[in-house]
C-alpha cells in the first residue's frame, strides 16, 4: 500500500491494472484484483474515472458546482476539503484537511482510522470557529454529501459546491497540499502509531502555514496571505481563475518532487 500510494501520487491516472504491472516490474508478484482491493481500502481510483478518495452515497443530495469561471480574489471566499491515505510503519490512517483556496492556509485537519464522516465534521466545526467562507467545495464523497456535514454548512449560511465526476482540476490546490505533505513529511517519517503521526503532522502544518513560502503567493506564507489582503495582480498573482477543464486538531481514532505553488 505504501508503494501504491507513492506511485499514485506520481501517476494518478494509473488504474489497478497499470499499478499491478508497475509493481510486477519492481519484483512484487501481485495481480490486478489484489491491487484493486488495496486501492479500495486506501480510497483511491484513477483520476480519469474518480479523482477523489471517496464515493457518493445513493440518496444523498449532490449540490451543483459553483466555481466554474469564478475569480477567487480574497481569503475566506472559497474553502476546499479532501481526504487522503497516510501510511505508517504498521497500518495506516486517513487524513482530512480544510484549506482556504486563496491563501492555501490549512484551517483545520483530523486523523482517523475509518472513513466515516465524524472526523470530517469535527474539523469543519473547528474551521468555522475561525471564520466563515462564502463557498465550501468538496468532491461527492459520502462523508461530504451526508446531512451531518452539509447541515453544519447550511447552519452557518455557507453555499455548498461539489465537483463534477472526472473533473481533475476542481480541487487542485488541496491535491497539491497532499503531495507536499507526503513528500515533505509523511514519507520521511514512517510514523509508529497515531499519536506520533498527530504530533508530527501538527508540527508540519504549523511549518506549512507560517514558515513555508509559496511561489504563487509571491513567496509569502499562507498565514501572511490569509491574515491580510494581497492587492498585487501581476506576475506571481494570488488571484485564481477557475475553468471547467480537466488548526491543529486532536487525533480521532474509533477503536516525487516537492511542488512549489
């Protein structure tokens, strides 16, 4: 699963068949069905079919996509969220995070050993204590389409936006966050348990928010941009134009190259 996770970050368009072939080329005797089962546990599928880590649930309301053609020009205009797989020395966890699209600031995050909605709702409630976005965008995963999650957003008067199937660029900034987290933190540590993962990830997100400069933020940190308003609109602009092309939280337990952006 650790090998699959690394290769998936490098080639997210690989399905189970191609990943199985890649593993065989590295000397691992696995078949496609075994790789499919592991990818299902991890919550990943090839992006040309389902780019996100979770799948919609029958009966849950799917909200329209509100970001098409929208210029994102200020903090708290749009927040986005997603879930990713985090390997440890033994076992794995799921990591959920919410970021401000404009500033790339990580507003809150949670770890869990299950994919239920509870840890996502906890992180959402924490983020909303820090501010309120105009629009909240996610994929169509069951964690985000359920009443427990959407109900909190509605109570705070937040407009809900959900990605269309197969639309790879919809949550591109949080996908880049996952790459940074894994290449700069997770793959270097091999956490022994959830407590170690929580402490180490907490330090990383503090570094990410307050010390790590971003080229597209004119080499400012997310915290600097999120705290103020960046007026510059030339090269290195923070403003984002979307098209329709292809804080530190506690632990919740129920039982490639580094990108610059």
